[in-house]
C-alpha cells in the first residue's frame, strides 16, 4: 500500500486553513483528500484538480464560476460545497465529507436491486437533480460513481458543476477522459456536445436501467463503440434483460432514454413526478438504503488516519466485455472500513502457580464493612429514587415530546426516511393539491414541520398532486352576470369584453377565453366574450336614385330592402323619394331600409279630342293617362267597342287625379 508520505500534499495547509490529513481517492482529473478546516474545526473533503487542468487559465476561471454556482445549491440529497480556492497552483474544491460508499459499490455487492430499492434510490437522486435544474444547473455526469450512500441512509449526488466545467473546456477532449463516463452520456452529448436538463434525464434513465438489471444497456470493446450505440440505438426495456420488471417501469426507462430529447421528460422534476406515479400504481414500498456489509461483525466507519486510501476511480482503458463504469474521481466521499480489533500478540504461555491460602478475617473489620455497605445501599436507593423522579418530571414536561422535521419540498422517499429517523414509525401518506409544489414532491406534514408532538405520534405526510384544475363550464347564451357568478364559484378571475354578433342577442355571452371544457388552475384569468348585438353599419343615401341602383346599393351595404310607392309631383316616376332610416345614419347589420319610390305626378289632364272619337280610341287615350274608363250608352248605342263618343265627364282638358274614372257617353 502506498503511504501518505509519498503524496506531497498530505500534511500541507491549503489557503491557510485546510490541513490535508490523508488521501481518499485519486483519478485522472483530480485527487480527493480528507482534511480539517482549522478555522471551523470540522472535517471536510477536498478535491484538488490535476496539475494539467489547474495550469489552464480558462479552465480555472470556468471551475471557479461553476463552484460558486454549485455552492448555492442547498439540498439534503446533494453533497454540500463549502469553499473553493487556489493555493500555489493547486485549484481545489472544499466539500462535505460523507461517510459511506458509492452506488457503484452497492451494485458490485448486489448485482442488481429490487424495483422497490431502485425506485427508493432514484427518487432522492431525481430530487437533487430537480433542485439543480430549477437553479439553472445541469450535472452532465450522472452515474453510480457520483451517487453517494451515506451510512446514515441518505442518498447524495456529488460533483454538481464540476462535470460542466470539464465538459466545456478543451482539456475534456483529451484521450481517455471520456472513457469512464460514456456509458451514461446522452446521444446529443456524444454527437454534438450539447447538454441540457434532458441530458441529465437520459443519464438517470440509463442508471435506473442498470439498477433494475445489474448491467449497462450498452457494452463495447471501446468507448467509441459504446458512444456509437448511444447515438444509433435505443435503450431496451429492462424486462428484456431481467424477467419480472413491471411494464410501467419499462415504459418510464424507455421514455427517459429516448434518443430524441423531445421525447423525454422535460427535466428531473418531471421524471420524479412520473416515477412517483409508477410507485403509486405498483404499490412499491419505500425501503431504506441497503446497509454496508460488516466484516467480522464490525460496523464500517470513515478512517481519518494518516494512511492514504487506495487509488480508486482512476480512468481506465475499457477492454472487451468490461462495462464502461471506471471513471475519474466519483465524489468527495471519504470511505474506509475499520478493521476488527487486533488479536493479542503471540508469546510463551505463562505457567500456572499455586495460590496462597486466604488470610484470616477480623470480625470487627467485617462488621464495619457490612455497615458501610448498608449505608451505601441506602444512599444508592435515594439516588435512584431522585433520578427516577427527575426523569419522570423531564419525561412529563419535555421528554415524551419531539420535534417534527421540516420536509417540505423534499422527495417522498427522503421525507419518509427523515420522519422514521425522528422516531415517527407510523406515517400516513395523503395527497393534496398545491399551487407551488410540483406533483410528487412533499407539501409538508400534519402536524406541521418543527411542531412539538408526542414521540411515536401518527404523522401524515402530504404529497402534492400539483395545482387543482377546474374544467371551464359552457356559459354560452347566459347573461353576463349569471356567467360571471358561475365562473367565480370556481375561484377564477373573470373579466369581460364586447364583440358584435349577428346571432347572439345583445348582453348575452358568446363564449369564454380559454374556451369551455379546458382545464385551468384556481385564480386563473378567464375572459367572458359578451355580445353587443349585430354590428352598426353606415346607411348609404340613395334618394333620387332609380329603383335598381338604390336597391343594389343598400343590399351591398349589408341591409335588407323594403319598397313602397307613392305619388310625387316633384320626383320622376321610378326614383327614390325618401328612405328610412335616412342616409348617413347607422343601423344594425341585416336590418331593413325602406325606400319610397315615386309613382309620378298625382294629377293628370283629361285628353283632348275624346268627343267624336271611337270608344276604343278614347279608352286607350284615357288608360295611357292613368285614368279609368266607364262607358255609358245613350239611346241604345252600339255594343262592345262600337259607337262614337259624343261627351266625356269630366270633359277634355279638365285636371283630375290619376286613377280617377272618366265616363264616356256613347251613341
């Protein structure tokens, strides 16, 4: 084993406060040490970047910015970033020291996990990634080596931001640096170098496939062969490798690893919500993280001695049949197993010796000893009574109460673990609507977080169903006030706007925006579209026009036409005398405009030369003048149209009303 003295950093103090104690792990890009923060007197993990990367100013600048962004991410399932700095060419990151092992270690021990175990580990992983995605961070290196399983049962995601820093610098393209992570890279990351939240979803989907089956979906002779499969193949369903995987888990893994990013869940939060639905559908219980194996019955613990750990996690060449799992440093975790107690040293066995006879006991001395023993017993009884009374008082006042942990916003599995650790072993899960908490995440508890309750009391864990949605009712044809009341009962914010409509009566509702049948959140704005009746149009002025022209003009303007006729001495026959409504006024579209047409002058003159003409000629002349004819025969004058007119009444030249009757006297 290589000793810590061979490492020049062991024993040094970085940035005037971090004393390096022992090396935990070493890889191609960085080395992880356990250290003591002498300013705050606490153990930390320090990741020191390789000298080749630290010497690159562009990388150092990117690393600094990403470390600052990662330090803002505070979540129970992420490895906390405390500090970042540079000391004499050493670029380093100070992080939380986690005692436990990686998910890769668990897979090596178990081969594969049960669906309940796989889901219980994936939920806190996705919760951490969801928090990162909400903060604008993309992990870019999700894999079992970066998932830490602490001995306290908490799942933590490591290396937020660092993968991004490496992935955007030229150093990341060096031969071999992608060899250990290509098994989890998304197709777009391999082919174009583009990554977003959906790239993390893809990597998490591949990791879930491995948890369920015990193997990566793709294996090849080289990293290039594995990368080619990611780009040109589809990740198979887990049930194609292992029998008994539920179709819901198959479907979720296949969609999360869709080669087209648009086919995957939008981000880790959406993936987590779908995983919560699958857990609910399958009735999978929440199970704790499997405990580490304990050789010789001893509990494992982190070692902080001066002996360096083995060089684990270094990037390695991938050989035929090997998985593409070996990678650079997997996370800032200090792992070690304390060995069993040392056996006693071997040596010559001591020979037994004869014991001397017991001495004679003085009876007075024995009496005093018995008396002191009695007083001591009495004193102990009083002490026990006092202690019991004190404990009883403490128990009645405070001891039987405990504080409910605040788990709002956490993943379901993480919240249940926290409640169980706090002593609440009877937890009921209830689903509620919440406007702000994503579906599947924890809204809170009942009683609420940080409240004092009796130990082992029943706690209700509230899981978000997402915002409550209302279906918009159909209020068409109803009055504006009735429609407003119906929508406000659904806690909607109602406004209205006016629109012309030829078929809906004025002040009745035409419809809503959004339309009826659509689902909306409470307090969403809804607009009522209210009819203001048919549209008002300008009425054209057609007085003086002839009948045909006037009718066409009015109909083209959007109105119906009604014709009435009357005599007019001032307007020629067949032309418009007047109209109702008048020209240049406004009228609702489709309404009727009445046109009054001239029938010509109302008076006419009885034609001349009727006397002496035949009945037929006289009748024709009178009818052409617009007069009616009555024939009166005198002295038995000829019948029919025969006979001669000898007198007209009124006589020729007389002005009469058009349509009046002229009597012809015929002989």
